[in-house]
C-alpha cells in the first residue's frame, strides 16, 4: 500500500508523531498502527526496514512527511 493511501488512515496522533519525530526510528505503537491499516504491507518506497534498534522509513518517506509538515504539496507516492 502506498504512503499516500495509508497516511490518512492512521490516527491523528500517529501522523503528529511521524511529523514531530520525522526521520527517527519508529516505536512499536506507530509500527502497529501502520501495519494494521496497510494489512502488514511494507512497500519499499516507504519502508526501509529494521535499523540496529527499530524499524525506520525511507529517505523518500521522510521527505514526503517533511513536505506535509511544511504545508507543501508532497510528491505523489
């Protein structure tokens, strides 16, 4: 599932966390919610996989979230 599809499906709290902590590894509650709305899908366009400590998003996903946070039109993805 593409990020543009799941972004509006996660709760406002999760979206706010992703904006506030953009680029950081993802805590279990955020991963759980993303996996719940995507049906467990980990599209390589946004899912970078596990780092040394926790999962993280790709650089492209981080850029997309930054655009959203800045009130800009994010790239289609």
